[in-house]
């Protein structure tokens, strides 16, 4: 995930270590050493994702 997404709302498709694929909406807090720390918008909980598990990502367009 590019560092330009810091602070952005992003939709990702992610494969966890167990092989489960999920689609999530997150707000990116930090990207460091292959780890993405973010807030999950659905649950409101902080989450950590491995960059290697990202299958796709794109910014979420918001309206004013």
C-alpha cells in the first residue's frame, strides 16, 4: 500500500494467514515494516494488516 494513503479511507480486499478473504473499509493510521495499522470502519476497532496479504486496495471517495 502506498504511503500516500496515510489518513485516507480505503477499501481493501485482504487474505489473512488462514487463507480467509475479506473486504474491509479502513482508515489508515500507519504503514511501517510491512504492517498497516488502521481503524476498521465497520467495527470501529483498531486492526493490523500485513501488506503481503493485500490483494487489492483503492481510496473511498467521500462527498462533502
